[in-house]
């Protein structure tokens, strides 16, 4: 896998060619926008949000979770 430095594009050029730049970003490129020759912002593709199974493994809620709280603890939560 070849990793290349992101291309730096000035803001005026980016406004003129925004559609083309967005197509490149959508294809996986990263582009740095520059203002007065200094990096100003980064265009980069959104990361796909893949759900992973097993994130809550071992965090099983037991039936006692659904029982009413003891009066003393309930009072503490309510500030009594």
C-alpha cells in the first residue's frame, strides 16, 4: 500500500473545482485546503460506521436491576 502526502489546494482553486475535489475525496484521497499558503482545512472521506458485535459482552443486566429501589437509596437519589 502506497501512502502519499495529501495534495494542498488553495481555497480559490477549491471553490472553482469543488465537485472534482469532492469526487477525489470520495474515492479515498485526502486534500488540504490552504489560505495564503498555510494549511487551513482538510477534506477527507467519512469513515464508514460499521457495527461490531459483542460490544456489550459480559454486561448482562440481571432481573434485580428492574426491582424498585429501597426507600433509603431512592431518597438519596431524590435529595431527601
